[in-house]
C-alpha cells in the first residue's frame, strides 16, 4: 500500500535564522544558501533553477521580497508548520479513499525564496509536495482550512502527473498556457473531490463573484495573450493580478475542467492528449466570448 513521509526543515531554518536575523539582507541571503539550504542541495537547486528559467535573479527577489518580511511572518510560518504534518497525513488518506491515490508522496516543509506556497514535483526520486512556509504566511494560508485546500490542490497535480504517466514531460507541457489552464483547473477540481465541496484556493465569495461576472473579459484577455505569444502569469500566482484580482486563471481553469468532465471520469479527463487539451481549451475560451 502506498504511503507518505514528512521532511520537516523547520528546525534547521530556526537555527539559521537565529544566526542571520540581525545581519544585513545580502548576508542573510548568502547564509540561507550556505548554512540552511546546504543541508538540502536538491531543494536549493530546484528554487534557483526556477528563477533562472524565468530570467530572474533569485538573490534580488530574496533580498527585496522575502527576507525583509520574515520577522513579521514568523508567527504565521510557525502556526502553519505546527498544523502541516497532521494535515498532510489526513489529506493524503482522504485522497486515497476518495480518488484511489496509489503512489508514495514526500511532503517537504521548508522556508524558501518565494517559489510557491505549494509545488508539486519530484524530490529524492519520488513524487513530492513542497510546502513553502514563507509564501503560506504571505498569503495568510496558515489556518487549517486553507492548508487543507493547498495540500489537496498539490496532490491533484501529482495525481495528474501519475495518471498521465508523465513527470518531466508535464512541466514542459505547462509551458503552453492552454495546457497550464487545464492543469491548474484539474488540480482545483481534484481538491474539491478530496475535500467534498467547492472552493477556489481559499478565495472568498467576493473573488468568486467577481470572476464569474468578468468571465468574458478574462477569457478574452487570456485568449488574446495566447494568440499573441504573451505571458499569462498575471492569471496565476500571488504577485500578479488582473484588474486588481489575483489567481483568476484558477477560476477559468476550474470552469474548463468542469466542461471537460461532463460525462467523463476525472481520471479520463486527466489522460487527454496535449492536442485534445489545446483544442478543448481554445474552444472553451471562444465559447465564453460575447
């Protein structure tokens, strides 16, 4: 039977932070790399590579956006860390019962440089959910309800990869914004199936109502960017937004996968070919236009 394990890097972070808290920001960043992340070289490599792939200087991001906020975010990070081991175990078991999750998972709890509150990937050669406490605290996702949604969402990504039989290829597929829309929408639907109810990454009712009211505008802008080869990052992630609202791509993706799921099991939706996904996503966006 499949199982899970927890890799908790919190105590190592606290040891680093006691030594670094009073240092200048550049020195904090260097010590994070040489003292804290030196214990987790694969984790360091993944974060640095993520920024390198975007053409972004990770040291600058860390010094300007992450480390200045750590003192005020420490209580939220600690609150999240205290809850996460139990939540990871509980959501993993619920995914096994509800959707037949049948592979081992390692949950990595760490303090990183802003690569995401959750990150579905591989670590030490097995499916992994990386949980960045610095982003969790920044989002205010340190409560039980929101952490359950986050973990279930990332397990959805891992299940999607597993059901497709794709790991390295999956990240390449997500470079296509139409596939990314489908991928994120699938993870939202998977989360809802595990938790037994609706929800949109812990966003409130006002956010959902706004997205529904602006569905045509969002679809039109997403399609325009796809057709013009422009980035769609404003639809995803916490640092970007569309007309004052962040993460609107998750709403569009959820609606897309809902359409694809009519008359199909979620596992069948997961296994659609890249060509089928592109065609269906484009048709969905066109259908939303006036």
